[in-house]
């Protein structure tokens, strides 16, 4: 129970979610087992109501809807950050095959299919943001902090894959999805990256294990039998049922298969807890391996890329893709889900999913791409199951394609525009259709010359007629290496002569033209993430030109997603609508959990269970004592032992008198400290320029109030300048002469004296920026009582989103790491204060008019001195 000052007074009611009771002396507000005392005086309340608790069962009058969203990323293709995955390609190691001992890099672990490193929960992300990830990755600092971001590489790998830094739409990916799918504060990330030759079927299996592991660790639902026993007396307990905790799974590229498996693993967990039905949404984006690539499709694919389009230079430079059948797969997502669930409609699960994949998302190295049969399509009117992104043939266009003249045929609803890395349209960039046509012309320009040389072999090494283009900026280094090795192997000592020939120039020209097509296809592949919210992305479509990809998904999912569409945003009305939805329309959108209880799914759940087993060792009790309360949310290590030591020496009161005592409490993992009983600290705060300015403004407001000296009145202080309502800064103001870094390098410069005064001020380190609330009570006789209070956090952490100067944040990242993460100081320890100041009528008048009085006094003194001077001049002359 928090310590507050109780002041007798008149009746007041304080509204809080929970139950309120009246009392003449104080108010007790209850929410479950939480009780907070709040002092009351003449309609003014003091103290802070506690947040509702988070025990296994919340005693709310009504259940609340709050689910989870899981993002499954695709292949992490940056060679610098996933270099070992590229080594797998060079050494022909299939990333799914444990027998060949593939290198992991940034891919999912095959040694441990439930590896913690492959899951980032919302709690873990918040910790990273507290430690500095939030400020380094903020839009304000992103471009300038590249050399520091390795400190928080996990944030970039997981959240960064989805967020991007799109300066056009200005929307944060996970934030939009969290709000839409009722998952506020509950965004989680699962790594779906595997690599070339990874099987979509295996990724579904891997996803089952990860989905079950996530549900076991994080999905806060309870057993159905437990809820059934108490739901009549405690309706709020239904908050822990799957109907009120919907799960949304979003997968992109290779992560789409993971998403399908994750859904199955979660459903199996719900079935284990006795729930016959549950709510789930699935979204497949830029789907990799929607189906297998085998049989006639595989032969057709080879012909499409191998014989007609790329032909010889593929054979020479990347031919082992086909010669070793690295893209051959017997099963994709569709076939594997059919096998696992024994049903082509996946037991109804397919009806809870929406997909969006552009029909020109068919890049060579991410094949096979396309739509999953029978999943609701937000992109195409009909599933596009073709393996090619365009065609060149005579006659009418096949279904789903349109003719662009001269034999070119393109799929409808393709992504035709070029975009810059920041998401803005590249006005100078060629469209997809232009790139295709330029490539096809370049290919035939090379092909005709090649045929001519076959008839006249002596012309093979004829010198190039025009300068040979540079490839350094166009082709990735790894591709250049493979290409050069292939040329050297084939040409031997004539390599250099060949690379200066007209044949090579034309062949390279065709390759670079194809690279532009490939780049546009890759753009279409990542667009459902990078361009999700951009207006104009679909502007070349016959309809929906003004919509975004997100608009299309919402429209496609309106009758599919388990989603409440609120007609009113008031909290009480939202709760009512949620209950009506869960008990009405939502029932039609539940899925039977029993469909996941199959031998194929159980096999991978059992693997997860085996890895999740916690065996009791002889030192387990010691670890339990050392770690203490499992629900402790501070950052320090060994908090069990530290809190035990604090109790042993009697350091539990929480009243502090200095920053040293605050640090000691922090090191001993205290949850809260209070400066209210420290005369010294309260005096220092009262004498701080920021508080002096605050009370001067209060005094001015008192004097101009029409009730002043006529009757008693009370008011809450609100700063007249809206820009200054976010709080005050204690410890003084630093110099703004130059950057913080320049001031740090020149500590003895008089220009930066103010900054160093702040640096040695105790309040600057103990409190610094606080939200100080002030309640003012004015008596008829002019006496004024000012009640100040604040609640702050004692930590050395940077700003959450780059609000402060970058130098200060970087310093806090370093100091916070040393103090909190190495030394173990609690970064969640609350520090609060609650005190009052009493002023007479004369003192208030002086506070309000002191500067004016001083100025008037100085003016009179000057006038008196001038008068005396004139008198002296007259007397002496």
C-alpha cells in the first residue's frame, strides 16, 4: 500500500476502473486485490491510484479483449549480417538438413527448434528500447547512428525487418497492426529466415514447434476447466480465454510457412488446455513456396529461366541452381498443410487467412513465389499460380494477364512503379514493363551476335565495339565472384581477352538488363512490408488506384478476421461492443482446435516439449533464491539475494535523503523510494529555479483570480504555455552554445559553465526531468497552500524515442549498461515525492511581483542618485 498524506475534508468520488466507495475521511478504491489510499481535502485528491494488477485472474466486472500478434520475418539476405548463410550456398549445405551441419548465421536454429534466440517477445523488445534501442532506431536519429546500432542488432533483425524507416507514410508497421488486431502492447517476433534450398514444408514443421513454445511461454490463457469454475462469479476471468485473447500471425516470404506452422502449434496448445475453439487470424505476404516446385512446373520453370530468358550465361555463371536442383521441392505450404491436417481446406483454418503477393513477385533466387490456392486473396481476383512474371508470345493473353503490345504479356495488378529506399516513388526509374522490354531487346541483341559467332568461331574474341559497362555498383559482390570463377574456368588463359570482347560486352549488357528486372521483382517481393501503407503503390491498377496494400488487406479480411469494428471509442462502450462481438458474430469466426491434434503436428509439438523440459538439479533451489520473484520486472541480476540482504539490514522503508541512498536502494532492487520525508531534498527542490518559476506563476494566477480575498477556492496548476506542460527540469539549465560533445571536450571553457553546474548538481542525477503536479488551495484571508507531488523513475536510461540530444542518449546507453546491466541497479525503481508549501498573503504578493518590485526599487534608487548628483553639482557650482 502506498504511503500518502490523509487530510480530512469533504466528500469526493474518484473514478477508476474497479469499484469506488465513499468515505468522509479518505477514499478506498479497489480493483481486484489492489487497494490504494488517496487523501482528500476540499475536493482535492492526493496520492496516485495504482494501475490495475496483473494476477492470473483479474476481478473485473467484465472481460476485456486484448490479444497478441506474431510477426514471422523472411530470409535475412544481407551478406554482411548473414554471411554464414551465403557460405551454405557456396558449400552446397542445405540449411534444413542437420546431417550436413549447416552454418546458422542469422537463420533459425536447426539444433534447437525452440531456441529463445529465434523469438523476441514484446517484453524483450521493451527492454531493448529502454537500454537505448528506441533512441538509436528513432526516425530522428536513424541515419546518424549506424555505427552504434550493432549494440541492438536483435531489434534490427526482428522489429527492424518490419518497421523500416518509411518517410512517406510515416506509419510504424507493428503499431498499426497491434491497434487493428486488438494486440496493444503484445507484438512478438519469430525468425523465419532459413536460406536457399530451405523447404517450405520443413519450415511449417519448424513453425509448429516455435508456435507451441511461444504459447507455452507467453500466451496468457488459462485452462478451460479453471475458467468455467469461476466465470459466473467472476466474468472478468474470461479475459484469459482464447475468445478474448485472439492471436494474429503475420508471415512474409520464407516466414509465411513459419506463420502457418506457428498457428498450428498455438492451436495444439489451446486444445491441450481444453478449449474446443479459438480465435486466430493469419496473413501471408509475399509468400515463398506457396506450393512445391516439381514435375511439369519445375520443368516449365527451368525452361522459363534457363532456356528462353537467361540461357547460356546462367549455365556458365549460376548454372548449378538447376544442375543440382537447388530449387526443386516436393511440397510447399499448401501440400504440407494438407498432409498435416488431412484436409484440402485445412479443417477450416484456410478460411481464417488472407494473402497478398504481387503477380510479378517472381525473382529467381526467392522462387517459388505466388499465391496459396484457395486462401482469400487481397491482391488478385483469382489466385495467380503461374511461375512467370511476364510472357512474350503471339496471340491473346492467358487468364489473369493483359497484352502490352508487340507480343508482351503482363499479369494484372502487378507492381509496375519503381520506388526509392525511403518509400517514395522514383520518378526517374523505369517501370517493370519498361525493364522487361529493355531486357528482352538486350537479350536478342546478344543472341543474334552469338549465333553469328557460332557460324564464324574466329570472331569470338573480336574487341568490343563500345566501352564495357562497370558491374561493381550493379551486381552484388558474391554474384560477381561466382561469375568471375565461371569465366576463368571456361576461358582459362584467354579470360582477359574474352572480357574485352564484343561477345562479352553484349552478354554482360543482357545480364545487367536482366538484373534490373530482377531488382523490380525483388521490390515487388518486399513491397507488402516496405510499401504496405504507401498511397500510390497500386496506382497502375485498373481499380483500387487510390488504395494502399493495407486497405486491400482490410477489405479482404472484413468477413474473415476476428476483429471488432468499434462504432464508439469511449472505453465503456468499447467493452460492451467487445462482449457483444465475442458472444455473437465472433462465434462464427472461431476455429476448432481439434483439427491440430494430428500425429504429424504432435510429432513436432513433442520435440518442442522435450526441449522445454526444465530438469531439477541440486543447485535449483540456490538459483530460485538468487533470482527471487519470477514476476520481478527490474533489470538487476540476483534480485532475490539482494532483496533478502536489504531485509536483513532493515533497509526496506524506502525513505531517502540523498542520491547515495537512492543508489543503495536501487542496487538492492527496491521497487520504490520516497523523498517526501527528507527536509534537505525538499528544500533543494523548492530552491531550484524551475520550482521557483512554477510557484511564481502560481502566485500570479492566485492574484488575478476573481475569488481572491473573497472566498476559499482550489485549482490544479496548468502551465499557460502548452509547450511547457510536459514537466520541468531540475538541476538548472545547461549551455546551448554548442553540441554536448563540444562542451564535454572543453570542460574549462566559461561558455559551458552552466552545463558543468548541471553536471555536479545532485538533483540533475536524482530527478532531472519530472512531471510535477501542483494543487493550489487558497483561503479567504490570502493564505495559500501549494501541494506538490511527482512520480518518476530512477534510472540511467536514454530517451525512448530520441527526444533528447543524441550525445546525452549515447552517454546514458554506456552509463546505463555499466550501472544497470553490469552492476545490477534496478532500472524500474520508482522515486516519488509529496510535500506542501504554505505562504502568507504578503509572501504570495512578493512571489508574484518580486521582479517588478525590484525593478521599481532600482528605478527609484537611480532617480534618487540622479537627484543627489544634480544637487551636488548645483551646490558645488
